[in-house]
C-alpha cells in the first residue's frame, strides 16, 4: 500500500493509472466481528467494487456466517483471516479488542492497515497490542451507514501515513461521509454524530405522537414527520444556508411555527439538547478511561 489512494473508489478506467493506488477490487480485507456496524461497512465496500473472494469475515454467529458464505466471502478464524490482509477492520465490542489483537498480532503484516470501529478504544490502546509500526486508524461511525448515509470521523495513529489515511477514507466513504479529526475530539464526535441518530429518532417519535395528538392517523403522522425530517436534512446537506436562517424562513411573525418555537423555548429544548450532548461527551470520556 505504498501508493496514495483517493477518497472515492476508482472505476475500471483507472486501471492504467500508475498513481491511482490500490483499487477496492485488488484489496484483501478482513472483518473481525460481523455485527451490525462491521457488516454495514463491509457490505458497502463490496457494493463499491471490492471482490468478495478477497474478503474474510470472523464471527461466532452461525446465521451471519452463512449469509457471508453465500456471498462468496470466506469465513475464517481470527488469525487466518488477518494473515496476508491489506486491511483489517476491527468491529468487536471494546472489551474484546485487547484479547482479539493479542490473538492475531503475529499474523498481521507490518504494512497492514488496521481500522478500528470499536467505540471508546483509543489509538494508544490499539497500538499497544499490535506490532510496532503497524498503521492504525480509529473510526467513530454511526448507524446510517446501514443505508449508505453514515458519518465517520477518522483519527490516524502514530504510524499512519497519508496513504493509509487515504485508504481508510476511501473505504469509509463507501457508506457515507468522512471527516478527519484529532483523536482528542473523538469523544465530542461520539456525542454528536455517534449518538446523534438516536436524538433524531427521539425527535421523530415526538413529532409523530404530536401529530396523533392533534388528530392525525398514526400512519399519516409517521409519513409526514419522516419525510419532513428527510427533506429538511437534505436542505441542510445540499445547500449552504445556515440552519438558523432556514428556520427563520419558515417562521412567519405571529404564525403557527412561531407559536410552536415559543413552546420549545419555554420547555428548554435548545439547552436540553446542548446538555445532552455534553452528557454524552462526558460519558464517552469515562468509558474510554
């Protein structure tokens, strides 16, 4: 992996470009732990062009093993899966990471890229259980990766070069957007985007219940609330107008929106959200030791 891959997977037209770096189809990828998040990432990478014949998965879930086997992915033991791999994706629970890395450390190549999706596990802890010099990237993803709309924050380890970071970015961009942040910001990332989908789901629940409260059938209230959230999010993502100005454009003086926003202010909605994100950040710091 000495060449510098780009942020987007290249198509067949790049095959003759000597500076293009490794294509997804050329990579051998090992996924350690085929839970929801790890499976979502590998599934996106395969759909973007990686070869299932070059992918390996480790899992104790027999149903998951059968599903991957049906797709042409090799299901193997941990050490067997990482041996000769270009990329190793660590997607087990945080408490299991140290033991897992100790088990596979002798099988990991010196230039194998280790990408950790394990929540709360710091780069130093990962590097402590790997051979010296192995490049590591810590990632905080979120569950919208399941539908290709994830948000991942990457933090490189001490031996991670630009080529390795570029490869990690390319892999994670198959399932959404990517930012690179200093590791000291990962607890804040966890609080905002890692836990963030739950905040949106809670808001959706409240909006649906509110629609029912004022007389709408629940299926209608659900459709109205969900599409409103999708549409508003698209306006934020696809435009360059700040959210405060977008809110103002919907709020006519003395109108229905103004009345609703006044109630939100009385209930302390903004301060509650800010406090919740702070609490999530503090909990992430605590769990990370």
